[in-house]
């Protein structure tokens, strides 16, 4: 079975495992108050060119989203997101469980726009309705699309006009920053958001994300929020060690190398599928692609390949999701494309 189901189905990149093994017998303080976590945080500050931020080592994407949103919002405040956003569609109501409503809008190619934020404010009347206080976006989106610098600047301007925070989910940030049609840098993201996170789980780590917070109101007692929400890892240095290995070398680090590799494998898949005459749902140029195949073909492909049967695409057709990862090989891609040629 060849896996295109997700970008975290394998363990860790060998360089990450080597770093964990090399530091395994060290004694350090716990709860990410250790030299490795501090070093990784400084590496992130150097990479983004910002010293005026706080960096926290987190165990996963859902707790990062939930804790950051809960830390940012007062009880009567809400977060605006697209209907496909991870916090709304795939986190089991975790944000709502903290007492904050997710105001959803239909995204444009998976993305949130200033106009959609303005529309969300139409629901606000007075002290009988929640106040939209944060805009949540993902880069890449759940559709594999990416924001341009102009789009992110427009969102920043809109959020400022409404006195809102702008938070960015970077679970697949490596792929987003290295795709062929991006003009957005990690320094731009640091300049334009109030908080974002660098995804590790989907970018070669065993587990872990690093959240970067610029607004002091969000960061106020943030570690208390982590602890209260069961997200504080006792052996926190395990995340710091991994990020040290992932980010060593800055712009030439493993973080960017993995993202570029994922995108290259996805591009080869995308071009090969298109050459066979099949269409796609959406315009992703990152490591998630969404080809449309006859249902009978999907059932046959499932015998050899593990992927996500995404959605119906009209009579007798299905959209599937193929995701490439740090461990996807040319041979994996060739095997899938050769299987297509049998139909």
C-alpha cells in the first residue's frame, strides 16, 4: 500500500530522529523551559526578523488553535473563519467548547477575504450578539491554496479597521512558503499577523508546533492557558530539540527543504494526472491536490493506494485528495501515475 492520505502518516525525518537520539540522555528542566526550546525560539525570532514576540512550543495543531483563540478572546467575542477552516470543520467543536463562537463564511478558493469579514459583521447588532474579534486563516488552506502578500495585507487592513486580531494556522506553512507561485515570505507573515504558528507535525517532526505571538494581550498568561487546556508537555524539550534540527540553517533549513520536496512531488502528480486527461477540484499548487475520477476508478485505486475519498463530483465521479510528504518518493508518484494508465 502506498500512502497519499496525509503528510504525517510516517514518523519523523531521519535528521529529526538523530537530534532526539543525540540529546536523549540529557537532563533539562521540563515544560519547554529548557535550553533547546529557548534556542529554537531564538532561531525562529532570527528567521522572522522579530525580537518583539513570544514563542511557545506546542504539542499539536488543534491545541495551538484552541489555546491561541481562547487566549485572545473575551467571553463575548467570536472568531471569523471559512466554513472549511480546520477550527470549524475538523476540531470537534473545540473552539466552541471554550465558550467562543466560530462565525463561518463561504471562502473564495478556500480563502477568507476582507469582504467576507465585513459580511460577518452584519450579524453583529448590539449587546445581544457576539463581537467578531479575530479572523482565522490557514496557509496553506484546507483546499491547498495560498494567500498572496497583497491578500494578506488587505486582511490586515480590514482587521485593523474592525479592531480585530489576525491569526494564521501554519500547519502546512512549509508547503505554503515554498510553492512555485507564492510571493509571501515568513517575514511578511510575521509583519502582518498578531499570531501564527510554524507546523512541525506535517513537516517532518514526530509531533509539535511552534506558536509565535506578537500581541501582548494574546500572550498574557499564555502558559497558564496551555496548562489549563492540558497542552503543556512535561518533556517539553522534545519539541524544542526537533525545531532546532528543523530550522538549523535558516532560509536553507530542513523546514524549507521538506516543503519544497512535498510541492515537487505534488507537482509531478498533478502534471501526470492532467496529462492523462483528468480535471481537478480547485487550484492548489501545494502538497494537497484534488483530482476528479470516475467512482469505479477510485474504488480500484483504493486497492493499492491509501488516500482521502474527499467528496462527490456529480454523477458517477468523486473528488479524492492526494497529499505528499517528506517521505514521498519519485517511485510512489510513478506508481500512482502508472496505475492511472491502466484505465
